[in-house]
């Protein structure tokens, strides 16, 4: 507890010092979401997620308080142009149910980087880095990090390579999750990742392509397990200036330990394990009164399960500071053996926002969320993630309603 209190004081001191006298090159960034909610049966808010689905639709469906704070410093460049930067990010997670309560903390990032260290046109803008970093790409409305190679390591980025840029990262961690991202009892499988990317490739007007190859190697296991190796392949196309927004299409393939298609490589999977995934997301702001996002995910884990998900979140901006958001999301999981599971969630959320636009923050919202699911979802392994599980208020039901308030901000 003392360690956590000390960390909190450190963050306050860092932010307070920045406000008192901000040095040149100092950065302070943050994010948080917090709120309160209940359910129609009485008691705390519960959140709806389909067993086997890698994400859930967020609006009116987040039961925790979460926040992060990033402190960074860019140093003045040397006479030869070399420049260094350091950054640290702390995060917390709490039920946000009491006045004084314990919370989980994490050190999400701590790294140093330097650019302009080597001469020549290839390395003019290249950045070398070492430390712990968040290296991920997500779908905002589901918080689904479909391309994620976060963790500790080192590498180089923004190397000039033809019409695009090249990066390489060496990452190493001890894995403690299965292929669906659930914590496992075995937490001693050491994984090494060699991540190579070629990105910012212009392929059409306002369109760019990113190509990625991630080689996963199982290094050791203190339990004597001889883990499997694997790899992932990523192809991502981003189309900018589309109806005031953008469209991103990702095609992904994984094999062996990389068949999870996630940061949590599972080296217990056989070398013949295969996975395919398509992720489509579009964000549009065609008119001052309208904005929104839609997403579609299709994922097939060979001989294990098929998951597909579809959702939309249109927002009508009544004024500069008041809007109404509606989010509809549907998930469907078909396991290799067993009945198909389904979950549909609908949320209505009047919101007060800083301004117009889908990503305008801070935002203060009211929400009412209704979800419906089938019997197979409640009977599935891992059903504890659905509406509070066997001890939740909807344990004997196939539908539920929650409501509450939430604030979300980033800066």
C-alpha cells in the first residue's frame, strides 16, 4: 500500500511541477474513464461480453475506473542534431465503488529513445529505442487491440526504405495467457518476438499500406515444457480523407505460437495451429451534425472456433456541446464443438462534450444499456465474463438492462 501511495504522490508531484514551471520539451498526457451504474435487478452495474469473443462493445458497458498518466521529456538537441527523449506511463484500475479503496497499478511504459544518431539519408529520421512500450493498434469502440506487440525490448523505427519506412523490434516476455487472452496457471513460458514492419507505403490517393511479420520463438519453460514457435503476418490498408474520417482494413494470419494473433502468444499450441482474421473499421464525420464509427471482425481459429462481430455507433450532435450516441453491437462465436453463442448489446447515451466530432473529449454521458444472449452463451466455458457470470443478477436470464453515468477524457 505504501508503494502505491508513493506512486500517487510521484504522479501528483510530476504534474504539479509541470504546471508550476514547465521546462522546454516536457510533455504530460493522460486518459481516464470513471462512472457509476446499476442494473434493473438492483445492485451494481454489470458488463456484457460473449465468451470466446476477444472484445466487447464499450459504450455503456465499462464497469471499472481506469486511468493512465504519461510523463515525457525531450532533451535539447546536441550540436550535431542528435536528440533524446524519455517517457514513463503509469496506469491504474479500480472498481470505483467506494470513497477510499484499493486499486491495481501498472507500469505501462518506461523507455528512452534517440534520433539523428547516425548519418546518411536512410537514418536521418530513424529512432532507436530501448525499454517497455505500448505498440498496438485498436478499434476504438471495442477497445480491441488487433495488432499488439507491447512489452519490453528494443529496436529502431522510421528508417527510410523506398517509398515507406522500416522498423524492427526485439521483444521478450514471460507469457501467462492462453490463446483467448485468459490468464493461465502456467506463467513461465518465455517468448521472444522479432517484429519487422514496412509502413507508410503510398498505394493510392490518401491511402497507405503497412506490412508486418512477427516471428515468435518459445525460448524456455521452467516447468520443462518444450514450447512451439510461430509467426504472424499483418497487412493493413488505411484510407484517409473519407467522408471527414478514415477507413482501415486489416488482414492477419498466424501459425503455431502466433495463431493467437495477439500479444499473448500461446506456445502450447501445436505447430499446425492456424488462424485468419479480417478487421474492418470506418470512422466518418460527413456533416457537422453527424459522426460515427462502424466495425466488422471475422476471425477463424482452425479446429477451435470462429468469431465474428459487427457494430455501429452513430452520434447526432444537437449542439456544439450536446449529442446523442447510439451503439449497437453483435457478437457470434461458433466453437469447434458445441452450440453457437450469441450476444447483442444496445446502448443509448446522451452526452455533454467539449465540441463536435466523434473523438471530442472530455465527455460526460448518461447511458442505458440492454443486452440479450442465448442459452449457449450462459452454458459456455468462460461464461463468468457474461453479465456477472453464475453469481450475477442475470445468471438465470438471457437478457439484462443496466444504466448509469460515465466521464471519459484524454489530453
